[in-house]
């Protein structure tokens, strides 16, 4: 019996997250690093020396990958083939002391970074699956996506979208067929099937964009986006039902402004929305990730320090800097320095950092320590 217990303990201690924590107590800077996720340029780490430095210095807890670089309007940013991508993600894992979130937007349809032209299987759009409204079909589509992601070395999919298709002409949701349906029951069922499919290969899900982007008439990538007059309370239903049923992966915030929910700040920067609504009212206990902090709905209205401060005060755990609206190779260092400064000033408490770190590490230990490469 003692031998069996010893073996179990040894195996547990050899899991990456636990091994890293057992060897050293994490510093404040390491905890702050877990709150930062960045995008970068390069199909190999040899082409991204700054990112390697950020990983080795524990300034980041995750990366997000793209096939297309928006600022330069060129393809092949991080992804050119299955073999190349598998090699890149292998390099990323080798460099990290604590397992990285290696994320991608692989929703299917129009929003697919792993495209057939690069040698990856095609995947259906959310709208097409919603029209079919067959949970088994959606589950099988998601399992295929999960297999593709796992083979590629990716462990986090920024999907499924649970925005309701309230405005079918919405330039960033409805018109791109990213929503399953205008019916919250269909959206919930389809999202649940997608999450189950992703979990078959321990791929982390991220439901988005809280508290609802489906009714917007403008794009938060480009503009301040006000949904005060178009947003409906039913947009919360998929979140309410999924969380009630135990969902605790990631929730991604929207940068939409809704004066009915907060008369001052867009959702990502709103304590009323992130803490008051998502956590206190709906009961969500997992980590919250922001949408890209460099999108114009945030970057055009707030300086970097203010945006970071407000997001952390709101309750956001992971600050995403996709580096694909604008590009700043030093964004991880800047963000980490700002958060450290906020703590030193007493504006953000170390306890607040600890709360985010705990939620992030619990998710990593739950999913990444059991995932195979």
C-alpha cells in the first residue's frame, strides 16, 4: 500500500505545473507574468528572440498564434504547415518553466487560423452548425478540431462564440457566421457540444464575448462600440446556463460599451460587469481573459497603464496583447513593468495578483498536466 501511494505521489510531483511549483515559490514577477499573453511574429523561435527572452524571464504565461499579420498584410506569420507549426509549439514548450497557454482562434468557417491551404482539415462555421442544430454533429466537428489542435501542439482554442446572432449584419459576428443562432437555447446546446468535443483532447475552451457582442453594429477592432440600445438580457443566457452546468475554463470579455450595465467603462474595463455580473451574479469561478487590449475600442481611448489598471481592477485575470492590430515587440515587458508599478504604488494589491495567479494555475493544472503533446 505504501509503495502504491509513493508511486502516485511521485507521478503527481512530476507533472510540469506541480514540479515547477515544488521547486520554487513563485515570485511576484512570475505571478504577474502568468497574467500576460502575447502574439508574436515568427514561424520559429529563432525568428522571435524577444519572445524567447520573455518566456525565459517568466514575463508571459501564454502566446496566441496567427496565420496572417494584419499590420503588414502578409501571410505566414506563425503558421505555414502542420509540420512547421508542430515544431514551433514544441520549441515553445521546451522554453517554458511553467506550461504556456498556446492559443489560437479556430472557430471554424471564416475564423480559422488553421486553413486548408496550409494543409489542415476544413471546419464548419458556427452558423452552419447552428442551422443544422444537431448536437452530435457539432460534437464530432469539435472533436476533429481538438485532434487537429492537439497534433499541432495547441492547448487553448478561443472558442466557442456564444454571442447571439441578434444583428445578422453585425460586421464582426453575424456577417462572418461566427454565431450559432439568435436563439439562446440553440447557442447553449451547440456551445456545450463544442466544449465537450474540445475536452476530449484536453483543449481548453474560451466562451466569448462577454456580456454579448452579437447585437453590435460596429467592430471593436476598429471603433468604440456602443450596444446600449441593441443589447438584450437574453445574451447572458448561454453564460448563465453553461456556468450553472459547471463550465470553468475561460471566459473572454468584449470591449463593448453598454450604459445599462456600466455608464462609464466598456466591459473589459468594468468591475460592474466582470466582477459584479460574471462572477458575483452568474457565479463564474474560472479565469477571465480580455479580448485583445490593442484593439481600437480600448487603445484609442485609454493609455496602456490606465487600460491595464482598469482591467485588473475589473477582475480580468489574463491580459491579451495579440500584437495583430498594432505590433509592439516589447509589449510583454511594458505590461509586466506597469503591473509591477501598480502593485508598488498600492493601486493593485498583491492579493489581487494572487487571486488571478491561483485561477490561472488551477486551470493549467487541470488541463495542461494531463494533455499529451
